C-alpha cells in the first residue's frame, strides 16, 4: 500500500505563487488588450464627436403647412424620432426581449454575460449583447460581423468600449431612442418611425402592444420573421414577445390574453417615391432645394455638400395636406370619366393617320430606344424590337395592368392618354396649397404645373380687358359684336368668331361669353405692348411677344404662372410670387435657408376689383355657368375658360376670395385632341376638376375657406358696375359718354 504524498508548506506557497501570477498576468493581458483597443490598435474607434453625430443615411422629411409629413427623400428610409414620441409598448417589448436589466447595467451586463457563457457551453446558444452594445454595433461597425472567433474578438472589444462610452455620455432614454432610430425593420424601413408607417400606417406613439411586439420581433431576423414574407413565423415570434412582456409585468393578464389572440392586422404601405401625396410636387421641390443649396454655396461644417437622401434635412412647405388630397381626388374622379369620353370619341378611328411622325418621335424619346442605341443595335434591329410583343405593365385608371404588347403599341396607347395638371394657392400671400403635376407619377414623370407650358387660349383675355379698364373703359360699355380687324401693329389681324353672338354686348358679357371680336376691339384701343407689359408684370415668365393675337392667348405659359397671375385680381392688384417652400433646416433644426414671396403692385386696386366682377360674370352667365347649374356652386366665384386651336388645350382658371386655382387638360402632343369643341373646350375638360375640388374644400370647415364675396377697395369703387344705372347715366349726360371721352 502506497503512502499518500502530502504537500508541504513550501509546495503550497509555490503553487499559490504560480496561480496568482497566472491571475495577475491574465488580468494584465486583458487590461493591455482593452487599453490597446481603446487606443485603436485593433481598429479605429469613434471619437466623442462621432458618438454625438453617428453616421447614418437619414431620410430628409417634407412637412406640409398643417404639420403633416408629406414624404421623404432617402437612400434608406430612415427617420429619427424623440423618446417621448415612441409608444411605451415599443420600449417595453424591446427591453423584455433583448435586455431585461437594461435600466440597471452600465452598458455591459456581466451577470448576464457569464450566464450566457454557461448556456452556450451546454449547447443552448444565446446572445449576450445588451441594447447598448447592439447600438454600438449598429452605429459604428462598418465592416461585416466576423465569423471566426479570433476575428470577432477585437470587434467585440471595440463594441464593449463604445458601449461604455455611450453609457457615460447618454441617458438610458437617449440610448434606447438611438437604438430604435438605427435598426433595420426590413422593407426599406430603418428606425421605428418608418417601420410604424410601413407596416401599420400609423405613428410610433400609437403602436399597440401587439404591433410593437410584431416590429421588435422582426429584429431577430428581418426576413425570417417578416410579417409580409413569413406571417406565421412573425405571429409566433410576436406572441413569444408578448409572453415576455407579460412575465415582466408590462402587460396585465387581461391585456396579454386579448393581444395574443389577435391577428397581425397589417396595413402594409411600403414607402415608394412614386406613391403618396404630391409626387410631382416632391420631385420639383427636390430639384429646387438642390439648386438653391448649390447656388447659395450652403455646405456642412466639414465643407461637404448636403445630400437630401442622406442628411436628414427638415423641409417646410406651404402645401395643405387636405387640399392636396382633395385636388388629387378631384382629378382622379373626373379624368377617369373624361378618358372614357375620349376613347369613345375616337373608337374605330385612327388618330395617328397623318401623324405618324408622332410615333417615330415617341420611339426616339423612349428609354428603350436609347438603351438599344447604346448597345449598338442598328435601326432595323431597333424597329424589329419595337414591333415584337413583350410583357409589360401599363397604366390604366382602374389600376396597373400586366399585359403583352409591342413597344410601338404601348407608345400609341400612352399617346392617347389625356394629361392634366392643377395648382391652388392663397392669393393673399402666394402660398401654394395644392399641386397636381400629372395623372400618374410612376408612368408620366413630366410635371405640367411648372415645367410644362402650353398655349393659354382665352384665359389670356382678362389681361387685355384689364388694360382697357385701367385706361377708362367701363365693364358696361357696349360694343357691336361684328368681325373686327386690329391694325397698326405689323400685319393686320382678324380673329375667328367661333360662337359669335350678334348685336351690341357689354364688355362684361363679351368676356363672360368669350367673344373674340370684341376682345380684338379692346386690343385695338389699348395696344399689344401695354397688354404684354401687364402680363409680364403679373408674373408670366415665358415669352409674350407684343402681337395683337396675345389677346386670345397665342403665347404659352405654365399653370404655375397663370395661377399666380390671376391671384393679383383677387389680392387687390398685388401679385405675390407663388411660393411653395418656406424654409429648410438641417437634422438638428439649424436654419439653412428660407424663402419669402416677391411682391409687386401689378395693377391698381380698383381695376382688380372690377376684374373680379367681370370674372364672376363668366360663372353667372358665360362659359363657366355649369359651375352653377351642374355643380350647384351659387356663391361668388369668378373664372375663365380657355380652349386653344383644334381643342388641343383646355383650361379653367377659378377665383374665390381665399383661393385661386388653375387647371389644364390635354394630350402629350397637340395633334391628338378632341375633334369636337363641345367635348374639347375647357368648360368640359378642366372646369369640372376645379368644381369637384372646391366643393370638397367648402365641405371641410377645418380649412376655413368661406363662401363670401370679393372685398371692394378700401375707399370704395368709382366705377359703375350696375349696367342699367350706367346706361341711364350715358343717356342723361352726353358729356359723360365713354366713347366721346376716349375719342372713339
């Protein structure tokens, strides 16, 4: 039997020495590694400035006048949000699931870390990262998560150090807010604000416990637990999180029982630049801001240029979200019907007979043609391609349609679509309230409010009458409505007398019924130079040559300019430049630039008031009378219809004391149009959209748009507007006869 060996005191001291040397050495090694990591030996660490300003692609947000988010510019759909704007359900779901001791630890939960190590050793893999550590990874780890242990170790050390820095410099509320602003929820939704809108079409502060649990569940696996791709897995994950919230006493027994039995109830609305309100406006706005930042040399502190898609700018506009929605609804409601009229009108006929060049032009302008040319295809090969059936998605008023047709047939299809645009503004300050640049931004990108210009037709007539009123003509003065030739301004000009009414008519009646002969007579009295000068003074930016034909709208202008010009009639002769952008701030709320409308006294106050009286005549007895008999709008409204040659363009300009609107309708090419003026005139193609819009506006008392009359000049009007009284004055006092005073 062997004798047991016993350790003497010397041996014990020796082993103790080795043990403590190992412990001290290990601690020193860890300390050295941590210090080396903190000095960036294993990779650069973010500075305190980086911690305060984390680099992330943050969407710029567009706000309406009534404080509604109109849309975003983004590479990643990421928007920041404050802690107080996040539902407690989200906070509770996150903490219960990811980090129960979040409020107790200082960035690293050592108790949980050692527990997780034991779990992993027995094969039950779990993550040990706290919310703060995950934030550090989300914000500052540009490289992909390393797969090997040795490569992952220095990454992990850097995350630990950053987590400690975060805890030292930020409150728990700030940390959890930063985390929820940076995580990816899938479907191009970064941050809880974007996720709430995308999946439930709501705001983050209104998320229920079940909705919050669904969104937090996505963080476990963006695809695996996606409620749109894997709804069953998402539902199971949601219920697991709800149970954790119940265990942590964030939910009562009754709340838990109710929430876990509910379905996902998604209101999935993925963010898309082609969707949402004011798509055309947002595109124009972006170009405007980018140009302004460049022209004013506005840059960031480091000298780099601002990027609307990444720098989280705050953009404040004059658009009213309700009016914008009403304008888009009005367009959609009527253009569906008008397109049916147009299709029926051309049924069984070939509108391209004699206009074959339009199809060639359309082909040459197409992206398909450009791509084929760049790929070196010959003209014959391209022609063959355009006549080969292919699958495509096309626009229709009933929704997009998947079909098969040749690219050439698709050109014909789109050429036959009537386009439309509309703008509404507040005449008192120039602020644009609604902007509808086209019928569908996804398929028709070109903006017809500001970028597109078309002949304005009879909507130009009020400008000529305005100069006449300023020079002493009375709206009650009578002129024989017979063919009239304007002489003395280059070539003699005699307009056509479509719809001419025989006999003597007052100027008010002549404008109301859009009589060309009497308009030409007024032009003879005032001269085209004075009319062209007034038109430019009222904000028309396109060329207006001083020819007599401008009286009938031979020049081109945009809806934007024409609406601004008509606002001067309502605003006592003062033209306010239409303005749609008020200010732009950086992500921290610092002002980058702001805008104010230019103001011009375009015409005197009394003349402007008389013109509102004359324009009311258009609705009371003239070409705009269907506003009354068909749409029941009997309150004081003025307006002017416009129809260009061959019915290529239909216009309606509508004025009320608080709102001025312009509407245009026509095809892409002027050669494609209604063959009948009854169908193609502005009263049929443009006026109904204004009518539907203004009815919706009046029906919404929250907008504050009243049905009152236009206000007279402060000192009253010296011009007689009662034509019976005017005629009696003319008869009783020959010395006051207008034609004698003017030398006619």
